[in-house]
């Protein structure tokens, strides 16, 4: 498990990306992209209150990804600052079966796109996720 920012070195052959609570909240971390270079990545699990300054979260082309879980209060600037400018895009993950997002995560994002995830079996959003977002769900 990754527990602080200095631990973030992600080899191409990693199968699980699991991080603890309340990390990666540096104001210089504004984007988080997972690309098709992570050819074996099967699971993404993010703890509570992480990536609070990230305004662009993109997962694209992770062919082995099966499970993604994001804890509560992630990808949200703070309880007091409300914005409407974030983008969350999950595309081209043909084996993604399960997507879980905890309460208040992505609350102030403006858009959510889920496309070409044809194996999806379960989508679970907690309370107040994507409170202001436009949704786009696309399949083949």
C-alpha cells in the first residue's frame, strides 16, 4: 500500500494500485491519469480524503482493470470551497466489473464520462458524489 507521496513510483507491471487515507493532497497535484501502459493493472483502490486538488481524473485503456474503489471525500477541494470545474473520465476498460465511489467524492466536478466498459456489473456512488456533474454513459 502507498502511504505517502514519496512512495508513488508505479512500474508498468503493477497489478494493484492501493493507497491509504489523506494523501496526495499537495496543491501541485492537479491531474491523475492512468494509461494503457499499465498493462497488468487489475485493481485501483484509493483511501479516504485523497487527491483533493486533482481536477482531471482520467483512466483510459486499462484492459486488465476489473475493480475500482474510491473512498469518501476524494477529489474534492474542501467542504467549504465549492467549484464546478473537474473532469472524471473512465474509458476503454473492457474488463471493469465494479466501480465504487464513496460519499462526497467528486462532489464539485462538472462532468463524469463512463464509456466502453462493457463488462460493468456494479456501479455504486455514495451520497453527494458528482453533485453538479453532467453524466455521459456510453457503450458500443
